C-alpha cells in the first residue's frame, strides 16, 4: 500500500511562494528556489504542528548517508529518508524543515513554520536544516553553503526566523556526531553576513 503524494503544502498556501526581500541578515536581496514536497513526491505527514513564534535557533544536521549531486539522485534519497523517518523512527514526517543537496538545490522537508523532529527538546523553537551526505570527512560544497545562507536570509525576511537567531550544530544540543566534523567546522561561515 502506498500513500498518495500530497496535493500541496498548506503552509505554502498560507504564506505564498518563497521570494526573499532585502533582509537585515545578509543585506542584499536574495532568492532561493525550493523544490516542493509535491515535486519530490513526499507522502503526506501523519500530523503537523505549527511553530508558535518565529524560530529562535537554526540547527544544522547532516543526513549521514551517501551524498547526492543532482536532483534525480537527491529526490530518490529524500524518499528513502522520509520512509525511514516515518516507519523505522515513527516520526510524523521527514524530520527536518529543509534539506540541501550537494549541487545546492534546497528541498522542502516539513517546511516553514512547522515543528520538526530533529533535535530533542529544541524542535519547538528551531528550524532544522540538513546537508545531504556525510560530513565526517567530506567537505560541504560551496553551492550548498551558499544556498543555506540564502535560505536563512529568506527565513528572516519572511518572518519565520528571528533576526537575532543563533545557529548551532546538532552536536551542540545532544550526544551526537551530527553534522560531522567538516560541516561543524564550516558553521561560522553560515553565521556571518
Ligand atoms: Zn542531526
């Protein structure tokens, strides 16, 4: 039995398409294209809860599975991550709010303003973003880093993220190696403007 793909994300319907304006974080107007759940064939979440306020915190993860370099490869990976999160881990949906592939393409996970399942005790105040791949040894690509920066700028300008947000790696909040040493070392680049 398969669950049919969603016909659309209600969050996106509420907030409209993603276009960032000039933001306090980052200065210049930036846009970032996001591959929607519908486009990658996500199944509908079992349930969904809205964040009460703009997120205070950004938590960076890696998916700790093989990297993907193009949309076809990444979309297959997304389906399998969502399946594992919903069946083996019994989450309501893929755990992260957004994911980014090696080519810099951003994929909608739970999306904006939705409580994730990615960092125990911090899900209700944070935005969870996962780099697809394992960054224990691999370096995050320039494209992925720059896309995540633009995603954060966009989040602030749309009011989903407090302009004074803090950005941490998953390991700062719990017993995990996530997001891998190489990505963890690159996090200061995401904090700067
Ligand atoms: Zn993590």
